[in-house]
């Protein structure tokens, strides 16, 4: 029953309608479930009414007719639709003197067996074990009051209970109950429509032979056997009526019923030899039960709803809008005869099937012996399956049986054989929940067998979220929970500014090192059929868990047809069923997503190493499976079955198997490939030339060629011939490739003039003069107006070559060319003056990168700075890792200060140094004074000044710049040996700055500061230990002279103890964490101000607390050490016994009046100075008596432990 709709405009969650569109009755008034359970007052009232009912009808039958005294205490909270005047009662009541479970005759035990004794192999089982009924008096069947009761079907019952006695009973089906009488005469007395028998021994042949199973009391100890009364089963208590296939030579129908008020579970088996009679009994009871269920006002008692809500909510799967309950029976394979153990298990086979948000739950019946108020607080055992893991759903309209199958990846399916009176409603609820969780999927990936109208109507009234990103999140969470993984471990981002935007970008997991197989499948299957993302990136995500992993337990997730339903196996010869999971999922993404155009698999298979398909003798061996991505995508491109035309395979080693899939697709012009990036793919000479020669068929669509970082050598003539056919090339990357020798340019000028390039990357390629002239000619041409990246790092260029390029790109004097020119790590010893002239003449692009430049003379670097002072075209300048012969002099630092102060166009400046094992590049201490020029700069936004050893003085200078409130918004100053005092100064300065949104936490500098503190403490201990190597006589003489009052004793230095070391570590880390917390608050405030967030004004006042804004005292390393030593607990140590004896003698001689004595607690204790303590090293005794030296380990993050 589905609590999914409001009633009469009531509040959400108060009463939820149940959805049942498959029953035979009218649908105008559907039953409801109230999941907003009432308070404990109603429970107390319910318990009181139950006690009153038990007093009134203590000896009545469990399944008596008529309503209970309170509608809230009935099985479903409803009353019978029949009036009390029309109810049937038993002719006589059972005497109170009869004992429970006591047969009425000596052979009664053979006719009605106990709960635990049923003979094996009997054709029929008995109906026994009836608990006490809470039915009040006056509600029993009375003779002569049956004329208005509708009898649907009746027949004589023969119950075989033993070899000595056979007993005939009579079964009557009405519109509200299923009743069992001892004889037809008794039935005739209760129902006038049933004729009286003609004789004492009735031999009339009736249309059925019925066996009634035993009533099982599952959680009640108050059961008794009704020997004199008719057994009455309300139809509203029937859970299911289904055909039982037990191998017996007759037709069996089993009826299972549940009384949630008196806590009884039972079953009746109707065994008939005539199939027509079996169908009649089956359809009659089933139809009557469905009608009675529809007439229930409250389908489930409040205590049951509370119990099930607690069960589902404990696994965070409860939502009042997605919560439906059904009573089901979990069917088991039945043998020819049921044993007593089988009957005992009947109670445990009845469950509540709950459809939650993401899962289906089978919840066992509660322990009804527990009071109602505490049922929901008990520990609940349940079984759960993810809705999206459904692989099989089978429903039959003419029977209550249905089957569900769920499957985890690389595991066999788990089949649930169930039966329920509301089996169509269960199928409807599951299909609706499946569609809600996977709104973007256009087809079902599970097998369905059942009425077609269930599928056609399951989406009626289902609201679809217009935000596809929310739909994706919903599907991803459902798959993660179905596969027993945490959705919180999956991280992704959406890039709305990418070339083919929006781009889905999967990030590394949040908690684990890499994604598991189940997590990868959850992400990929959630992305399937997504029509929002035009690009999907798995960059740097390890997909080895899916590579070469074949799931032989099912093919439900293999995409075997296009979105239009065309079979790719039949018409295109593609069979993904026996392929690996990586093949299936990648192919399904490309096949099922109509808007997807780009897929990035950079470094997804880092451990992939292709195998040779042939051994040394030339015989074929096991074929290399390939990377499986190429084999999944390229045939789709070749057959025009996907819109994916940009494939990035960078970092994946390709073998012969991959080339066998690449080359045929490239030969087909209908593939319409825009790019296949193969950087760092391990291509040899043959492989790289195969790709180059076959790419010319894609000349009309190809936009990007990337063969960088491959060991194969490129034939220059064939490359030039192939490049002449491309007309739409936008990007060309040939970095770090090897070529055949020749003096020809890499690309002929006439070919280059036909391209409108945006990126040209030739890093690490030796550029000859003709290639340089070709590039400079292209820069001077209008065809290069779209070029914004030109990378020529490590190309053996000199200053004259770079100056030629800079002059060529400026066609009109004073024109600003928006271009990134990368010429780092080239040989600028010759011609650096030409670069300076070009910069001074404003013939420089907006972004200039001159990293790792060695200046033979400091004058050359100073001239460069002087040219930058007046330049008006450069917006971004990178001169990091510049190497000077020695530290920058005063003139050079002054020139840098003037650049900071006078340049009005620079927005991004990188002057970082380098600190490597073999080389250290930095400007020196004079850089601190040069930074003072930043106080007058209002245009610089980003400053990168790492690895320059600024120290405390540089931190103070930066803090003064921050306080000046310049235009700076980003400062990168890591690795500058800034201690806690400098870091505190920077944070204090940021309190009044409302523009800076990025300032590092300097965790590496914290580590360096801790290491330096460790070294200082070790040096202190070492010096203290060495000072104690003086001769003992000197110490004794000095102490003796002091005792006689000659000379003055030096003040004793506090000794560093292991406790002091711990305190230093704790205090330093605590102070650093405090400043990091303040810094985080300041940066968050500034980011909100920059974003225009409401409540964050431009002035930034009154946003943070006064305590946070108050400047913090900056302690130096020595200050922290002194603070710790000042709080050290004094130590009392015994003196040398010889010296003590000498002091006693001097005391007796009244010598040494300066010696001090104190009397404490009645004892005399000398406090005269003793230097002997300094001679004892700082040690601690271990348990085995060995001495243990304490030291700090150099660990990252600033936390240290004691080192033994």
C-alpha cells in the first residue's frame, strides 16, 4: 500500500493513499496508510481497550465474525461492512471449564493435532491451535440471522487426520469470511441458503475435497483449540491465495492468513481432483479477499506502521512520499507431504515487503509479545535489495504468485519467490520506484513478464525533475546503495566552461585510494542515457578493476540495441555480451547518450602493458585484449551509431589489438572523427606512422592531432604529405617526438597558412631555421588571429629567435596581441638584449613565460626588469626559477622595486625560486626591500613568490603590503621558511584586508619550523651535556668557595626535560592551528564579499567576532621555548654524599653564613646551589632499566613523537 498522496488537502505525511489499480472492485475510494503515527496516548488507550475486549470475549474463537469493539484495534483498523444484526453466531458457547488444547474425545488428538505434531506424508493437514479471540460477546453467529449473508461457495470437507478416524467438515465462503463447520447441518443452521442434509449419513457428492492446514500461533502463548466452534477466517486477513505446485496427484490451493490483532499466522490447503473446481475455489477466494482488502479503511494498524517505519528508517531509506507496505509470503519448495517442521516455519515465511526510496525490504513479523509502544524500539532483522539492481520481475494476473530477482555485479542473481494478494500492486510500486530512480533511462534493463498495463500505467502522474543533474544524483545514490557502497565516497565536478560543455569530471574518491569495481559501475551506469553532459572525463581514475573482468552471471547491463531499438548484433555485428565490463560500460555510454561528444580516458590504465601477439618463432599466442576502450568506441564511430567523435587516450599504452580497431575506423570518412589524442601511448615507428597515414580520411572533420611523448620516429616527408589534406585543424601537439633528419620545416608554410590554429605545441622538438621562419610567417599572417597558445619550451632557441617571433606577432605598433608565448628553458645567453628591446618596444604578447632562464650576467636580468617597468602589453609574466650568478645586488633589487611600483599592466607575476638537491635559485635577501614597491601597486592581482627564503623579515614585509590594501587577491608564498611568528603576522594583517581570497596555510613551512625547533632543542641538550665534562674538582672547589661566601654562583639554566619537549610540540602545533582557523575565517569572509553574498558588505565590518578580529601575539621559536621552560616544575635531587658531609662540617664550624636553610614540615632541607645536576644528562628509566633518550622525529605536519 502506498502512502503517496494527500487526503482532502491534509498535511503532508498524515494519510497516504494506497495505489491498487488492478483489483476487481471500484477504485473510487482507495485504502490509506497513516505513517504519521499518533502519540503514546492513543497507544495507552488501545492497550486499555484490548484488555476490555479480552475480558468480554476471552473464550471466543480467534477468527470470529464481526468487528472488534474498537476500530483501531482491528487487524487493519477497519470494521466489517456487515451490520451486527446480520452477523452469525455459534449455536452454543464453549464451557469455561474446558481446558485449552484438550480434545473433546479420546480420539480427538488424532482428529486435531497439536501445533508441533503433524504426521509426515499426510495428504491433508489439520486446522488446530486457535488462540483466544478478542471478539466481544453478542458478536457470534446466531441461528436464523444468516439470510442476509451472501454465500459465494460451499462444499463438504473431508479431513483425513489419522488411520483410525476420518472426519467430514463443511467449508463455506461468504463475502467477508471463510468458515469451517463440522457438518453440513451446522452450516445449514447458520446459512439458510445451504440445504439441510437428507439423512443422518450424508452421501451427497460435493464439488470439492478440501484439506485444511493448521493454524499456527507464532507469537502468542494464549492459543487454544476450538473443538466445538466453527473456524472463521476474515477475508481481510488473507495474505495470499496461490496455487501450490507440490508434486501431489491433485490440484492444491494454499490460503495464508495473518491476524495482526491476535497475532496468528495460518494456512489452509484445498486439494481437489477436478481442475475446474480447483479454479473455482481459487478464483472465488482470491476475488473475495481482494474485495475485502479494498473495503478496509486502515490497511495496516498503527503499531505495524510504526514498526516498519523504524525498520526502514534505521537504514536511512524512509520517506513518507516513497513508502509502501505489502503483506507477502516467501514461498518455499514444497514436497509431497509437509512435516511438522514445515508447518512450524509457516509463521516465519510471512513478511512485510516495504518499498522505500532506494531499496526493497523484507521485514519479518514483529514480536507481538512486546507491548505496542515498544515494538518499534526492538532490534529489527531485515533483508534489503536495491531497486535498481532488479533483473527479473514476473507477475501472473490469475494467481498471487510473483518472482523478483536482484543481482550484484559479478554475482549470481538472488531470486525471491513470493506470493501476495496484491501482487499487481507490488509490481506497480516497483516499476514506479525504478522509474523514479532512473528517470533518464529510455528502456528497462530487466526482464518483465506480466500484464502489459502495469508497465503502461506505472509512470502515470509521476513528476519528472527538470534538473537533469538532480536526476543523475538520484540515480547515482541508488546504484551506490544497491551495490553496498557509500555515495559519499564518490566525488565529481561539472565544468560549465569546457570546450564541449558541460563536462562531467570524475574526481578521485574522498576516503579511499581508488574506486572499487562496484563504485565505478555505479558511476558509469548512472551516466548512461544522460542528455545533459556533452563531455565525460575519467582523467587519472584507475579503471583496472573493470579491465578484463567478465561478468558471466548476467547480461542485463550490456547495451545490445541503440536508443531507437536497432540491434547492434544483428545489423552491425557487435556483440557486447561476452565482453569485459569496461568494454560494456564504455560502449553503453557512447551508444545510449545522444549529446555526448567527448570522452577523456587519460591515464585510466596506468598498469596496462600490451603483449605481443606472436612468440619468437612467429607462432600466434594468446591475443592481447587491448585497452578495450578503443574496441568499444571506434566500431560505433565507424557505424555512425554514436555522436562521440573526440576520444582522448593519453597515457594508455596501445598495442596491435588497439590498432586493429583504430585503423579501420580511421579509413571510413563517415566516422567523422574530430580528434583521437594518443599522447604518451607507447607507439613505435610502425604504430605512429599507421595513425598518421590513415588519418587523412578524416581530413574534413579532424580538429586536433596529438602524438606527443611517443618513442616512435615520424617520417618527415609522409607527415608533410598527410598534413596537406587537413582543412579544419585547430590544434597540433608534437611535443617531444623524434623525426627523420632533414632541413625541411615540420609543416610547410603554404600548408600552415591554410589552418586557423588555436594551439601549436612543439616542446622539446629541435626547431630548425626553416621551421622558425615558417612559424614567424604564420604569426604575421591574419590566419593566426585565433592562435592563443604557442609553446616552444626546450627547442634550442636563442634570444634572437624569440625576438623574431615577438616582432612577427605584432603587425600594428602598439597593438596588444592576446597570446601565450612559452619559451622557457631555452639558450638565451645569446641575444637576450634583443628580447629586452622587444619588451621595451611593447612587441610582447599578453602572456610571456620565461622560466628556467640562466643569466650569465646580472646586468642582463636588470635590463629585463627595466624594460618591464615601462611595458604596457604584458598581463602575465613568469620569470620563475631564474638563475643569477649570485644573489641580486642593490641595483637589481631597486629595479625590481620600481617594477612593482610603476608597472600598471601586470596582473599576474611569478618570481618564485627553486630549491632542488643540486641547484638553488633565489634572488637573495634584497628581495624583501623590493617587495615594498607593492604598496603602491593597484593592478597586480596574483603574486607567486615561492622558494625565495623570505623568512620572518619577508613575512613582515608581505604583511605590510597586505595591510596597505592593494589590488592583490591571490598570494602564493609557500616554502619560504616562515615560522609561527611570521605566519601570525600575516594572519593579523589579513584581518583588515577584504580583497585577498587566497593565502596558503603554510603547512610545509610549519614542518620546517618544527624541524628547526627540534634542532635547537637537540643543540641545547648537546651543549648542556658537554659543559658537564669539566673536572669534578673544579666543581667541588667552586661549590666550596661559594659556601664560604667567596664569589657568586651563576644562575642555573633550566634543563630541558622530556615533558618540556612534549609541551613545546603541543604549544607550537596549537598556536599554528589557531592561526589557520583564523585565516580560514578571513578567506571565507573575503570570498563571500567578492561573490556579493547577502549579508557581506563591501566594508566587511561586523561580520566576524571581535575575538577573531583581535590581533594575536606573535611568539618566536625562542619565545615558545622560554615560555615552556618558565612553566617547568622544579626538580629536587639529592646532593653528593661527600659534599653533604663537607657541608655538615662547615656548619659545625659556623662557616658559610651565606648558606641558606629552610625548615619545611618539620625538616631541614638545604637549598644551596648544586651544579651537580648539570652533569647528569636528561634521561628516563625504562622498565628494563635501560636509559632512554628523548628526541623529536622530523615528521610532516608539525606533529612529533618521542624517538628512542
